[in-house]
């Protein structure tokens, strides 16, 4: 190679297809020659002649020596010698001035060795590059699959959360779940089922242009047919409730067909909605039973008296059956001038608490009929609860219209409120819950308050003052509201309703609420 070196030398490496592989150039060749390809040597020839020349090179033996005259535009023809060697699928060409003598045989052997080394290096580099591209593509596919899987898991998690948060409202459950599903599985979504709920459900939703989800009126008899009429790609999956097929969930979109992965995702979504609807049905059933049991255990009517006017209300928690508690109130007349009242709250929620409450209310009335002492009544109730392994807070009170006196015992319950001449104050309170035996803990104690005609005494359970999860704030709101109630000519029942409205200020109760008011005439 060095023997052939001159200022006009050119060296280039080619594969058998004629593609240049720029692995070799002489250090002292002209700068522009280093980037010159084989075909660019034929500026003065046609491309067809250049291609024919290349084909002849490949057909010939392993070594070649060609003499050419190349002519560029406006220049004299220049003699050029093309010497080279073919080894396997590769060709090494050396272009030198025509005046340079032909290489010796040993020069071809040297060239063959060089080209073999270059061929091996080139093939190894190509193989490495291919392996690297394969690895990069595999990693990219893995990342794409991981991203898709992660996105679908997040979608299923959001759907499950939406269902869980609306377990008490089937309509909201369906709407929120399909709202999560529409951006993932289509522009349209619908659900249709019959059976366990009080009325059939059939809804179609659409993803609006602003990203919101709107409810649509159905055009056809079924949800699936309705979505199929609006779009040209649909998918339907069955909706199961307790192993029975009760309907289907449908999705629709334009142009892109649904794949197997999307069908599997839709089936997973349907399973989540199916379980949520099953829980909602059970939830509604338990709530209904709990409410009926609790309301059945409360007095249907309050006693009437010329000396006292009573009003009461009971409000179910907005949190559902698991928060339906053991709140109770009761009132009965022993003598014409005396009325006995009790109010309390059993710990726990649900059917168990409602059942315990019914037993406690009956036990309180039996104890009150057998003892005139409020402390004795709560003490007997304490033993009853300890035996039942339950806890409760309670107040038992006796109003005497002749003496204008209130005697009461309190066990860990929020304090009564006395309203007089538009001013509300808290009465004494304290003690530990009934059924709880703690060394040194104070039991029910007898307390009293002097009454005046026109006074109102309000008893309530903690759900009223804990609506904002702040007991002290609730007491402040209760005192303020109590002072505003009891307008002249307003019944005790209307006063109680107004009181609750003012305390809650439109918020939903987090726990059951029982309120009992006694108005001294």
C-alpha cells in the first residue's frame, strides 16, 4: 500500500452490493479524495457504464488491474489505474495515476490480507450493531408494555375507588365508574342490567369535546344497539351478579378495532363493577333492615301533657348501614305532673348496635317504672350492659312540673342544654359510659336544675355536635342554634327540626342523630 501511495491515490472499501464502507483511506491522500465513492470516479461516464464496470469487477478473479481514462466536465481525460482484490463478499479498490506500474503479485497477497481483516472487523461490527439494535428494541418493547400495564392497573384502581366511594348510591356508582372507563376504552360507554335492584338500570354516556362526560338518551331498545348506532367499533362484556348474568357493559369508538388486550381489560372492569353492584345491593338491604329495626325500637308517638310539650327527631347517618348506630330516645308519663325521658347511644354501628339499642331502651323503661331515682335507673342499666358486654352513654331525667324541678343522672353523655328567655346554657355533665368498669372511675351521679315556665331542655346524641368532627365547635354551634329556636307559637317538634337544621348547616350527618326536647308549659 505504501508503495502505491501518491497525492492522487484513493483507497475505498466496498461490499459486494457496491455500498461503500469507509474504513480505510490513505493518510496523505487529498482531503476530498477521502470521501469520494467508487461511482463518483465516473464523473465523465454514465451511471450505466459505471454499474457495468462494477459488475465486471465482481465477475472477474480475486485480483484485478484496470486501466481507465476518466474525464470530468471541461477537463482533459486522465489515465487512472484501478487495482484491487476481491475477498469473499468484499472488494478493496486502490485508484492511482495511470503512470504508476501495476502491483506485484505479492502486493495482491498483502491486499488480500488487509481486506480479510477488514471484512472480519466489518462483519463483527455489523453483528454487534444488530445485537445492540435487537436489545434496544426489546427494551423499548418491554418499557412500552410496562407503561401500558401500569396505565391499565391505575385505571382499574381508579375504577375500584370510584365504586367504593359511591357504594350507597347505585346511580352515582355507575356514572363514576363509566366516567373512568370512557377515556380508556372508547368514546361511548353504557350499562344495562335487571334483577336484584328495585328498578332496571340502562345508561349511555359519551365523552364530550371538552373532556367531560355527558349522559345520553337512548335511541334504541338496548344499550349495545344504541352504541352500535352511534359508532362503528363496539365491544360488549357480560355483567355478573352472584354468578348470574344480569346484563352487559358496552363500549364504542370509531376506526380502531378492539384487540384481545382491550377485551380482557373490559372484562376486568366489568368484574369490578359487578362486585361493587353486588355490595351495593347488600348495602342497601342492610341499611333498610337497620333503619326499620331502629325506627321500630323508637317510640311511635311521644306522650302528651298539659304541663309539658315534647318534640323529637331521629336522623340516619349519611355514611350508610355500617354507621347506623344504637341511638335511642324515649319518654313516658308516670304521673300527671311528671315525665320521664331517656336518651343514649350504644357503641358500635350496624345491625348489632341497633339490636342492642332496642334491648337497652326496654331495660331503661322497666328500670324507670320500678325506681324514682335516676341514678338507680342508670346503675341497673350499667349492670345490664356489663352482662351483655356492651357500652353506652346515657341520660335519664325526671321532670316535675309541680316543683318545677329537673332531676337527672348522666353517664358519659354530652350535656343537656337549658334554653331560657332566648339564652342557652349547658347543664352539668360527667361520669363514665355504662358497662365500663374502671377502678376509680365515677359512676352516675344525681344532678338537678331549677325550672321556669317556658324553659326548654334539649337532649341529643353526639352525632349532632360531631358533624364537623370537632366536639367543642359542635357544642358552640348547638348553643347558638338553641338560642335562636323556640319562637313563640312554634311547636316543640318544629323547634327540634329547626335546631338540627341550624347546627348541621346543610352538611350530611356522619353519625346517627337523636334529639329530644322538653318544653315546660
